[in-house]
């Protein structure tokens, strides 16, 4: 039988990390819905706690269903190991806490998910872990923003919700000169469309709630990276803070992964059609989508991304009130702050996902009051556009 590592992405997303022979020949990975595991003897328990014998102890530490998910995600991202968490923010916090100590510094892309921004503020206020923001657009700028106490660079690309793109190869090259870890939030593109570890980055985080799950029915997070760092995070921030995933939620993600490639192709195809329609509508002021040939970072898109994803941000003409009026007139498209679901979703970042970010900082990030973020779903693109068009016509 051909080694799993030689299979293509779509095949690995269905088969990687699972051998039915080890699970009573069950075609689908079983849900090991147990909090704890028994030992055949005290010595076996002691050996497992001491790490001299493999085996399960307690589902906060590891669980067979979760292990299949972690091994599958590691293979899909072409990393050495992975850890699953109970939410995307549990994954982000585990990494940032794990890589820092008091008085360290985190360099960030100029634009982050609102809750990541809130976490950074909390780390600064409570533990004196500093952070700063940079466009990360040139080698000189990156070097100028790295401090003596910088321990990691944290990047979103595409940036939520402005869709700016960071050149990961450039950042990783400079970070390696300084022995600084590069962490990438790969939620928007998934391993199907972008593989930062292969470009030289060190760790990836996912809100697996989004495209990995794909069906709007699970909250989860994933971290992927080298085996030593993942082992360290497993023994520290995952074990001691405890943001763990349940076996059932891990099983839901495994189910979602089976169709990830198919779904991402459709998300991208639909998004490309909608972008063209939005660009040509008189009531739309600006459209932000990496796949636009006019996008300022299109040269980076072609270098590090397979396709441009299913997220579109755009500004309507007028004011905040016009953005609200437009969204409230949508019928098929639902107002909701998630993304990556089968359903098309829209949200208003300034008042929703990025409301925690001070207004002046939002403006610096490029988040205006007229900006809306659209997660293009799997419906017929003509129906998605029909709903957008009738709502735009109300302005």
C-alpha cells in the first residue's frame, strides 16, 4: 500500500492518520466518548505518567478520536505534529502564552481578528508581554520593528477583514536570522489553498470552526508545527490551561475534512463570480479580494496561494447607516460573524468582530464603518448575487 505521505491532498483528507484495523475495523473513526482510561496495573499507569510507555491516560491530555484528527491535520499542513483545541482562540492563546514570558514582545501583522487583539491587550496589561503592529511589507520594515525581546511574529494572511496579504517567505527568512518563531493564522485559506510551513514559517493556527468543520456545527481550534514545539505546548499550555476539544467535536471535524477540497473549490468559484458583480455595481465603492488582478498584493497571492479563498470584503457607498440598511435587507444571506459554512454569511466588522478594537486603530487597519465582510457559501452563485443585488438596490 502506498504511503500516506505520497497521496494527494484530497485523498489524505479522507484517509490520513487512521487505520481501521486498530479500531475494530470501523470504516469511520469511532468516537471515544470517555473522560479517562484504565490501566492494567499501577506500574502501567506510572509508566504512562512518566512518559516511558505510550498509551492514553485522560482525555484532557489525549484521546484516540482526537489523535486521528491531529495526525490528519499535521499531514494536510505538511507539519510534523498537531494539537486540537476547544476553540480557535484556545489554540491562539496556547501558542502565544507558550512562546512568551513576562516582558517579551510579539510583532504582529497590521490587522488581526478582534479577539486576538483583545488577547494581546490582556497579555500586555496583566503580564507585561508587549506587542506592536507592522505592515511587514519590506525587509527593512520587518527588521526595524523586531526588538531585542521579540520572541514571535504573529501573522494573519489574508488579514481579517481587509484581505491584505503578507509575504510569508520574506518574513520567515528574516525571522530565522533572529531565531524568532513565525506563527500564521491559516483559517481563511486552509491547507488546501496555502501551506505556510512549506514557506519557512514555524507554527500554524486554525479556527477549525470555519472551513475545516465547514458546517457551522462545531467550535474548535488546531495548531500545527514541529514536533518539539507541539510536544512542549501539549505538556504546558494545553494540559495546564485546558482548552481541550471533545471527542465528538473532533469527529465532526474529521467528517468535515473529507469534503474540504471539494468545498474550497466551490467557495472560490462562487467568490470569483460575486467579486466581478460587486466591482461593477454603482452602489459598491471598493471590493477587497486577493484574486483581483488589481489587488496591491496580487504578486504575493500568485506566489504563495493556490486560489484566493471564499472571503470578500467590500464597502458600500454612503455611510454606516447605508451599510446597516443594506445588510438588513438581505434575505437569503444571513447576518452572522462566522465564515466557511455552507451558508453565505455577512457581518459588519466595525460593530461586530472588531468592535473591541479602538476606532482609531480600526481606521489604521483599514476597517471603515462602510466595510462588510462576506463569507461566500455553497449555494448557486446566481442566487447569492440576486440577494446582494436586491439589497444594494435599496440604497
